[in-house]
C-alpha cells in the first residue's frame, strides 16, 4: 500500500514538472504564430491602394431619361447633391428642384430669345456635367484632358487640357450666372461643358479611369 502511494505521488510530481514545459510548447506553436498572423494582416490592410477613380460619364441623352427624369418630367434623384455642388461655384443650381432639373434637361424646353436659348443650352450641358460628378461618374480633380480639342471656346474660358473639371465648372458657371454675358460666351460655356462629358464617355483612351496628368 505504501509503495503504491509513493508511486502515485512520484507520478504526480513528474507531471507537475513536465506541465510547464508542455504549456510553453503549446503557446509557441499556437498563440505566438497567431499573434504574428494578426500583425501581418493589420500591416497589409493599412497599405492597401484604393486604386484609380472612375470617370465613366453619361451623356445628356442619358440624364434626361434616367435616374428620376423622363421626357422632361419627373424629379432627379440627385437634387440635393447638385444643389450642394453648385454652391461651390456660382450657385446656378443651388435652388433648383429635382423637378426643375428634369425639365431643364429636355433641350426643347429652351425657349425665348436667341440669347435666352443660348444661356439655357449652356445651363443644360453644365447640369449634365454636375450630374456626372455627384453620381460618381466624374471626379472634380480629374483633368479635362482631350475634352479641350483646340476649339477657341477653351481659350476664351481660360481653360487648357491641364485644367481640372472643378476649374472648368467654376469658369462655366461664372459665365451662366452673369446676366451680362454675351451670346458667344454662352455658346463657349455650352460647348466646353458638353465636351467634358463627351470626352469621358466616348473618347478617353484610359476609360473608365480618370486622367490626372500626362507623361
């Protein structure tokens, strides 16, 4: 009986002596690698490149019949976004309702004198650009690049291929907001605005990505 008790006690002492060793082994194989893995994941996540922004514009023809508008009627779903964007410039759309935007996008609604019609057309094409911006299809910091095709309208507006869409909208809205602008100025504004979305819809070699510089 005493030998059995002695043997049992001896076995327990051996187990207690070995346990810390095996505990260390377990920690080494499972816990430490896990910590290293977590650190690696955190490091990778912090350095992820978001990638280039998309410039995949839609034409006036699209906007007048989509996203809330149809045949000059309806209510644009981008009302508040366009209002907010326009306040960054001359505010020509800052008070425009979604219903008014749909009405404006229908070019046949441009009526009145020749001067009024030209101003209206400039406003419509500018609205199309701003709708592309607020919907994520154009980036304000992208260059107008090939939209400037050498037409004198860009020179008159003080714009070049290296001008941003933001700078272009500022110049264009300033013309439209000025009641003393001439017919030729309205024509220039309309042409430049139309070229911006035309270029990024149909002509950009980097489509659907934006252009931010030239090599």
